[in-house]
DNA sequence: AATGAATGAGGCTTCATTCAT
DNA sequence: TATGAATGAAGCCTCATTCAT
C-alpha cells in the first residue's frame, strides 16, 4: 500500500537512520528501529538497500553534504577573521538547531574511525577542505600565509568539535548559546594575536 | 589455570575493557572480546563481575580517577594563565600518551549520555569541577571573577575535547603534537584578552 | 520454509510447550526444546512470542480453557451427587486421555506457586469456581447449604488431584481406569453421608 | 574453619536441599543455592558429594525415611477404619507441620518420574507398601479381603495427595486444618460403605 | 577439611538478512 | 512494490563441575 518510489523511500530511511543513530548510537541503530522510524518494515529496508552498510554509506553522503551547505552557505566576508568567525558560528548554530544531526555525525565519525578508517576521515577531510577553501577565498587579498590558513582551519574545527561534545553532553540550549559567543571570541582573540605575529611573512 | 586473585583479575578486565571499547566502541565491547583481551573466558568475567554493567561501572571509576590524577598532578602554578595552560597541556599529553584511554573516554561519555544520562555527565562534571578548583586555587591571589574562572574552565575543556576528536580521527602523533602547541596558544591569547577586559570587576 | 501463519504457529508452540513441560518440567522446558518439538527454531519462537514468559501465559490460558470445557461440558444433571460424580469423572477422564496435559498442568500450578503466586492459583481458583457454580446449578432445587457445596467442591478437587498424582506416577492406564471408579464411589458415599447428616439446615 | 565431619556436612546439605527444592523447585535447586543455604561453598558440596545427583539420592532416602516414620509411628489401632484414619491424619499433619518437606517431596516425585522413572516410583511404592502392611496388621483379626486393603491404601494415598496439592497451592494452614477433618470423614464414610458391601467374602 | 579460581555447555534473546508470496 | 515468515550467528548470563592451594 501507499506505493512510494524507491528514491523517496531511501530519503526516508536516511533521515530515519540519523534520528535513530542519534538516539541509540551506531550499534543501537538496528534495522528494526530504522525501519520503524521510517514507518516501513525491515524487509522494505533491504529492498531499498542491500545491506545496512549501504544505507550508512548514504547517511555519510548526507552528512557530508549538510556540512558543505552550512560552510559554503555562510555569508561571504572579505577578511579572514570575519569569515572564520561566521563559519564557526554557522556550524555551531547548525549543531544547536539539530541535535540529532550533531549526535549522529559524532557517532558516525567515531564509528568510521574504528570500522573503515578511511570513510570517517573522508567526511572530516571534506569539511576541513571546504573550510580551508572558504578561508583562502576570504583572505585572497590579504597577506596571509598558508600556515595561518591551516592553523585557523584547525582551530575553527577544534572549537566546533569541542562545542559539539559539550552541547551533546549537557544538552542545555541556553548554555550552549552563551558558549557559542565565548567560542567566537576565542577564535577572534587567537586570530588577532596570530595575525599580529605573522605579517612579516607577507 | 593461572589462579590469579580476583582483585588483579578485575584490574585486568578494566584495562581490557578500555582497550576493547577504544577499538570496537561501547556496543562492540562484548563480553567475549573483553574476556579474550584479558586472556580469560567469559565465565571468568562473570566470576569477577556480576554483570557487564558492573564492570563498566568500574571502568567509569577508573576513567574518572585518571582524569583527576592528570589534572591535580599538573605542576602547581601561581597564575591563572599558567595553571590553565599546564592543565590543558597535561590533559592533551595524556590523550597523546594513551589513545585507547582517549577513545574509551569519548565512547563512555557519549554512551552514558544516551543510556543513563547521569553517569556519563558525572565523569564530565567531575573533571570540570576538578579543573575549576585548580584554577581557583591558582588565581587565589588575583582579582579574578568567578565568571572568568567558569569561562576559562569551559574554554579549556572545549580545546581539550576538540583536540581529542581531531587526534582520534587522524591518529597522527606528530601532527597532534604541533596542535597541542596551537591549542595552548589559543588558550593563552584568549585568556590574555579576557583578563584585560575584565579586571574592572575586581 | 513452510510459511505458516503466526496464529497457527502460536498454537503449535502452545501444544509443543505442553508436551515439553510434561516431559521435562517447567525449567526443563527450554526454548530450544519447545522449538524443536514444534518443528521450528528458536528464533521463530521469538518471532511469535516476545519472550518465553509470553508463551507460557498462553499456555496458562490454554490449560484454564480446557478445564472449563471439561467441567462445563459434562452432561447436565439435576442432583448434586450426579453432577459431582460426572464432573469428577470428566476431569479424571480428561487426565487419562491426555497425560501430557495432566503433567503440564501440575507442573504449571506448582511452578506458578513458587514464581508468581497469583497466576498459578488463578488457574486453580478458576477451576474451583467453575465446579462450584456447576454444583450450585445442579442442586438449585434441593435444600443444600453453601457449606455442603463448598465441601463437595473441595472433596471433588482432592480426589481429582490425588488421582492425577497417582496416575502420573504410575502411568498405568488400566489401573487408573479402575481407580476412577473407586474415586467415584468415594465421592458418592461421602456425599450420601454428608447429605444425610446436613438436611436439618434447610 | 569450623572443621565439621563429612557425615554432619552431608546431613546439612540434605536439609538445605529440602528447603531449596521447596522454595525454588528441582531445577531451581542449584548447587550454589544449596551450598549457601547449608552455609558452605560450592566446592565443599562437591567434596561431600561427587555430583548433585548423588546428593539428591540422599534426599530421596531422607524423604522415604520420614514417610516410614510417620506411617509406622501412628498409634497402633485394632480396626481397619481406625488405622486408616490415623495414618491419613498422621501424613496430613506431617504435611501441615512441614510445608518444605511437602513441597520438596512433590517436586522430587514429579522430577523422578521424568528423569529416572524408577526412583520416583520407589519412594511412592515404599510408602504404599508401608501403609498396606500397617492396614493389614490392624485388620489382622477381621475378615477383610486383600482387595479392600489395596483399595483402602489407594484411597488413603489419594486423599493425602489431594490434600497436599491443595495445601501447597493455597498455603492457608487454618483452611487446611479444616480440610483434614473433611478428608478423614471422606475416608470414614467410604470405608464404612465399602466394608458393609464386602463382608460376604469372609 | 576447606575454599578461591577456572571453565565448557547451555540458558534466553536480538540481530541482519533472505525467502516466498 | 510490499511484506509476513524464517533463520544462523552472536549477544549476556548461569550452571555444575573441577583444579590448585
């Protein structure tokens, strides 16, 4: 009944998987639970995906895509500090908006590290690269060395990750909101110091 | 049959559990695998621990204890920036020394959030509190407001967590070593800015 | 793969459970054995029933139902002695017809007494009540006090239980057949004496 | 510590086994529980008994012995009805005095029927034979046929068993006390009828 | 005589997956 | 396209028993 095309079904399963992974962890994300969340049955899941792993591959793609959206979608800015701050803020806001996405992402990256090494790193690498490019573009007119760009990318990621861990652990949105601001100021003050120390290179 | 006293066996199981959790995640940490890692069999595990959960409770205690050791064991310093930097460095070095401990800790906190809520947060809270106290003592003679201590604690944790995630994902020790320095400088520059802005309060 | 609907499968499992309980006792009635007896595998059992306990609940219902059938299905009679004798005979014949049912019932009542208290007694109570009602109806036109009905119910149950224990222990059908007659005459002579002594009450 | 001779230890284990069997059933009577109840440890049990089954064999002997005590210990009487009634009363009083003994006995007989056939019947047979002999002696001077003795033995056993089942199920001592009297009167009235019908044989 | 430590077998249950309709 | 039914592997845990001290 309710004949739904496979493509749509797949999307449903992906979204369902994100929710279930967030709620129950990777290993708690059983086919039964995912199917239930997607209002389908287990056999249907295996009709759309040959294996659970195939479904998870699509979930990876979905997560990576969302990261790119968020990073590239942040308002274009012309200075490195502005761009970095806005990207960081964008990622943190995304985390704040969607705890499920946040939790699922952390689960997936962690799981992939254990299981398939490469794939987990792939998501991380992609996001890194996207950030790096965005920062490069923003500072195209400035005398900023690649080392600074790299470091900034890393610090941005560190602050975003640290924010994510804390937010997931405590789950208090109003606290997290305040911490967003702190993290932005941390990035600001570090970049200011860093740029002040490095301009000689230019 | 080795005839090892239960107390020692328990320690073996705890260490084995840390390794297995790091390698396979919480849900992948099956009794079989833990027993195998501890060079025992599953029945022996249940001779030492009534249930898997009981073992994990001891793993929690172990992890929390190690955190306290690291934080309280950092060289005593007399200024807030020094103390904060050394604690951060101590935690990151601990992570660097023992990837298994790092991975297991992140798994446990994450798992506990899903499963029992309180207990996972307990580890996190304890570590937070220990850091806060250490920072308070270090800045006892200085005019530092509690807000600054709190923020510093949070930033320290964020940087440590972010470092941990990155280090776990890439697993490259020499890169991580460099990033340790970056993170320390991030903390330094932010604290400098923060303290410069806030002394009016005193 | 036979593809039998769940409803039928459930019935198979109930029957299988009765056989296995009779043969191996309650605690010997393992899922493995029950599944084997039902020509299924253990996973199938858990496809039909969430837990072993759920299956046993159905077995209880089945047993209680059979009792009611036997008691209410005995030919209607108009005097207390006739009704009592026919019910007793019916129950004993049922025992004789189905040693498995008999054994399983005794196991279940005994087990339930230890485990859940209430439920085992429930079966017993139900049967008691059904007998009491039947005897009341049969003696509706006679001057019989409730006390006599109660005692008659108890004596009937005692004789049925005693018969069951003996029949289960020796398992000799021809001997049991003779003992059925003896038990009926025991009930007859006692009731005759009892009714002769009590009519003053009316 | 507390070096206790093996013979005493064995007696402790037998008594402990009776209690545990009564409380948890045959299959619930694990070595651990029995040892605990006997204030010993599991290894000690296997020091006294090669196997659990060996212990249970002693429990059988114990139960059979207690039956003989009760039956032969009933006051000597000179008529069949008196002797039968007093033996029945003695057995029922024994049941009433010691629910553990009662429950364990029923468990053991039932278990033995399933497991080893012979042994369960052996206890039952022994008790039967003891009763038969007692009744024969009591009616030595009377013109009573062996058939009547056999039937009386059977009816006595039936009433005792039925009483036991009911008493175990409900566990209400005051109710059981009343039912003891009813059962005695049942035996009386049946024997009176039976003897009145059969004297021709003499 | 006594007891901690050790173990293989088997208990119930859940999983991802496949088959048949 | 959709779904009930089926299954082997593996999960945690408990058992009776034996070993070493």
